[in-house]
């Protein structure tokens, strides 16, 4: 997560993961919310850097990126679970 410290990244990741969990109607737990929020933000930030050359900055920008990334990870996990 660009420009944030570790504690802020964990807090924002947890909030983004929880929001994605509520939006996608899944039941993951707090640890998985943190992992999904941070992982989603890392993946989507990498994609944004490759495509646009920059990412959304600040707390709100990273919350949005983490939320979208976590939703994408939840959707990907559902697709893989159905395929298996």
C-alpha cells in the first residue's frame, strides 16, 4: 500500500476486507479480511502502476483500491471453488 506504514496498511486492509466481505456476502473472519484487503490492494496497485503509471494515494484511495482488490479475490476464489 503506497505511502502507508505497516499499522495503517493493516487497519485499512482490515476495513477494506470487511467491506468486501459484506458487499460480496461471504463469511471469512477478521484474519482473512485483513489478508484479502492487503492482498487485494497490493495486486490492484501493481496493476494500476503497470497500466496507468500511478496509484490512488492516501488513506481513502488505498481503501478503495483494497476494497476492489478484495472483491476481485473473493470472486476469483469462488470461481476456482466451483471449477474444482
